[in-house]
C-alpha cells in the first residue's frame, strides 16, 4: 500500500516541484534555500500522505506547506540578523501569501503567478554565468524534479560530481547576485538563447548519447520535450521557442525507428518510416507553421525545425526535398555559422547533387580544429568516399570514426561499416 502511495508522491513531485521551488524562490530570493524548503514539503508529504491519505489536490498541498515554511524562514532570518524593522513591511506583505490549511484552490490570478514564477526559475537556472554542464544539471534538478541519482545516471557522471556541480551553481548564482526575474529588452534575447540551448542539450544527449553503452536515453528526451512544452506555454508568441518545440516534437517522432530489434542503431535514411509517430509529427508541423506566421526572419531553431520537417513530410528518403534541405542548411550557416552545420550541409548537398559535390563542401572541414576529434566528420567522410568507390579510403575513415566515438553502439556501427569494405 505504502509503495503505491510513494509512487504517486514521486509522480506528483516530478510534476509539481518546479512550481513549488519557483514560488518559494520568489519569496526567499535564494535558489539553494528554496530547494531545501521545497524538499521539506516533500518530506512532509512522505510522512503524512501514507497515513492520512493523498489529498484531493496534492500540488496545492505541497505549495501550501512550502510557502508557509518560506515565510517562517524569512521571519527567523529577520530576527537572527536583527533586521526586523528593515523588512517588517516586506514580511507584512508576504504574510498575505500565507495559505490556510483548508485552502487548496488555485484561482486564475494565482495560476498566472505560478506561470511567472516558472518563467523566472527557467531563466535563473539557465543563466549564462553558469557553465553548460552546470546549467543542465541545475535545470534537470529544479525544473525536471529529478533526483541527484537520476541526473548522474542521465549525464553519466558520479552522484558526488553532480551534487557538487549543483551546489556550486547555486553558490555562483548567489555570489553573482543574479536576480530571480525574467530579463527584458536585449537581455531577454541573450538569456533566452541560453535557456533554449540547455533544453536542446538535454534532448540531444538523450537522442544520441555521447558516451556509454546505450545509443539513446529516452528519459532525457522526454524531459527536454516536457521543458520545451512548458516554456512554450509560458511564451506562446516567441518564434524561437516555438521553433525549438517543433524541432524536438519531430525529432522525437523517430525514436521507435532508430534502433532495430537487437537495439542496434538504424540511421535516418534506412529507418522504417511507418514506425514514426504521426501524432508527434503533426504537432511539430503545426507548431512550426505557427512560428513561421510570427516572423519572416527565422532563427536557428526554426530553421532546424524546417529541416526536420523536410524529413517528416517525405514518405521515403529518396523523396526528401534535398534541394530545400541544402538551402535551409545554407541559411542556417549564415544565421549561426558552425562547422557542424557545414558538415550537415555537405550531407544534404551530396544527396541533392551527388557525393562529389558533397565532398567539395566537406573538404575544408577536414582541417577544422573544432572537428578534429568529432567522430561524425570521419563517418560522413567515409560515407561519401564509399559512394565514390574509394573503398580503402572509406574504410580508413570509418575506422577513424570508431576510434573517436565514446558510445559503444556508434563504435560497433562504424566498425561494421569498415569491415564491410575490407
């Protein structure tokens, strides 16, 4: 009986934790303290719900306990620091937020407040003052409701490393005086890019794991997709937010077709498209259409979503509009120059105009320092060389790709391609 209750508590926490942490953080202005108080509310649920039964509105129950404890914390801090007079007015205003034990309803105004708090939390956890690794860990912790153990398993790090990373991130935010707010004007565009980057990093690491034995980690894809949907709900008229959501919806639609019955990778052009999730594709196409209606100057996530849509609309790989794909990659390279974008453009050009044309685009990248240890450069090089009949060179390229990758499934795939050319 208790195990079933504990499972429901865990599920509730995964859904509600971000809102609870965000609401507390707005009051105490310290993410570390906010997380501790939210965890106290979770502990209270673990103590009371197995005995008293699940409340009708468990999210409101957690919010009530956390907010009341936040206000107690503020009062104790004021007394301890001798600043009662200085913050008396603030405390009086905050006391109006204290939620009675019997209250577990959320009116429209309070729902708007929760949305504002979540937006603040997203922008704070993804602040550029933090390293990319720290932003990912903190986002998964605060917005995903994941435990340190779950995050460590997801990012293939030890629990100690992840815990230290999160603590350092919270301390960095506090010492840098990062305000718990949504930036405005030019700062919003800068910070929004960081937020989108974190969600994209989480999805990519789940979609094609860079290390370990598994080619995919679906839980990370699901978490990134959930975060993108939350952000879209909070910023429904921001084209790049819509672009990211559309991209992830369409990418996620292929998940079931990306491995065979033995769990081995199946590359995009060889996938059984009947196994693609048509609901996710439809949702992605609807979202990208809305993004396109809002701007005539698409950003990088919109362009990547448009590229994904080219695949989604094609009944088979040969029917893909490779000319449009190459043009979209050229525009993406203009908007967001990157060696990886150029590598993808080389693939699109090769499918549209032939392997020799693709190799011309790829050739300058072979001396690119940023791609010196990027296994997919060698893999694409091998693929183009094989199409041109240069088998010995192709085999060497696939062997190089196998040496560079840290993912066991990718290594096996590259080794198999090399052996097929022996």
